[in-house]
C-alpha cells in the first residue's frame, strides 16, 4: 500500500499570495506543531537536523524554527524559516538545519499570522517516488498566471519506506518562470541518505512575490495589489461591464477584510463594489494615480466585482447611490504602483 502511494503521480495547483505579517505573533498554544523530526550526518560530516511543521489552525502563518547548538562559536541558537514562506491552514512545510557541531532538539521559535491572498496559478506535476540512481525528486512546474514569477524553487521532505523523514531538499532556483511557461525541476537528497530514500512528501514552492497583473485584452494589462487572508479564484477582467471580478473565500470563520489597489485611470473615476450581484459597502479613495478599495467579506464563498475600473459603468440606481457615498477623490500625490501580490 505504501509503495502504491509513493508511486502515485500527483498534480497540484499550488497557491501564492502577497504576504504582510501581522503585528502580533501567535501564542505558544496555537495549533502549529512539529509533526516529524530526525537527524543525520551528511557527506561532509555535518549534523543535519530536519523535520516538518503542520498548521492545524484556520489561518495562514509564517514560522521561524530554533535550534540550540554548540559549535566553533560556542553555545548559541540558530534560527531558520520553514522552507515554505507561508504555511496554509491544514498544510505542512519542512525545515532543515546544518550544524558544524552538536545540537539539541528543534523547536518553534516564532509564529506570526500572515495576511495573504492565494490564487491557483502555479501547477506542480510530479511523481512522489524517488527517481533514478540519484533517488531524486523530479517533475515540472507551470505558470498559468498572466505575469512572470522570479527565483522559483521547489522543495519537499525526503521519506524512507517506513515514512521516516530523512532529509529536506530544494531544487535549483529557476530565475524566471514566464507566463504560460513550464519547466522541469530536480532536487536530490544528500548522498548520506540516498540509499534509504523511497519517496517525497510535503512538496511546495518558494518564489519572490510577483508584480500582479490582469489581462484586459488588446495587449493591455491592469496591475493590482490585493491583500486579504482569503483564497482567491478566477481573478479576471470583464470587458462587458468594465469590472475586475474574482471568487473569494475568507480563511476566518468570521469573514475578513479585503484591501485592493488598482491604477486610477481618470480624476473623477467612480468605482463600485458588488458582492454576489448586490452593491456592497466599501471605502473607496483615489489619489490621482491609485484607487484604494477596502471592504469586508463575510464567511463562505462569494463573488466580487469591482465595477468602473477603466470607465464609468452603467449601474442600477442603488449602486450609484452607494458609489456616491463611498467614492472620494483626493488631490494627486506621489504614485505608489500596485506592486506585489502576497
């Protein structure tokens, strides 16, 4: 049964987002746990301490791991982030320390909630079974977004045939993964554990946050900066009603805020937020170059449309009344482009 699972070919649509760290850290009793840990001496006679973190909570987090070591610099504590910059609810991320000395057990040093919006745009296709004489982790990654990703790498936990975590690996960095491009990747375990490597788990992707854009047709794009602790789907521009539209599901069971920045196309631009086809209360401001849209989304799955992105839309009277209340034009200030997603 284990062999069948290890040999399974897996295709994953992985999430990305713009991350902003919240001001307060999680408390020690929050549901972020070490679920696996082990160590080995590598081919250069260094101690490697590896393991996996699981986020059993309902919010995305960033985790810093700690390890007390004794080496040529005396006694001190090493710090390392997990291989995944963000750990989504009910997901795992591996970690790894390389020590020229002795060490205690790894521990969770710091956990912080991450403000993150996620979109299904990077697709991993791989076989979990170790491949070839190198017992490597191999597969492909495809960028289905309308924009490029930079410094992309793929990581995973190395497992033995009895499920023990042997190592944590990362592929070579892909400097640029262009829109629509698919590339192969390889990650190899340390030679000291290669003979015991059976399969890989906890696969994930690391990358620099991209400059996010939406295809507006005719070779034009709209840049945007979206910040929310939510899962986002089908981010698109709808020319018929001049709208940016997307599906959203807040991670929090109480719903959550959304902050969106887009370019301001004219001084008197009027935007309206529609939630599930109805006008929705929002704070909308412009500084002459950028429009700032802030609103709250209740729990569950919803469809959002931001109308009037490039032109003044034809709206029902209720929407016009709402827009008149929420839209504010402010004197032009220095432009800060809508940059990265996380």
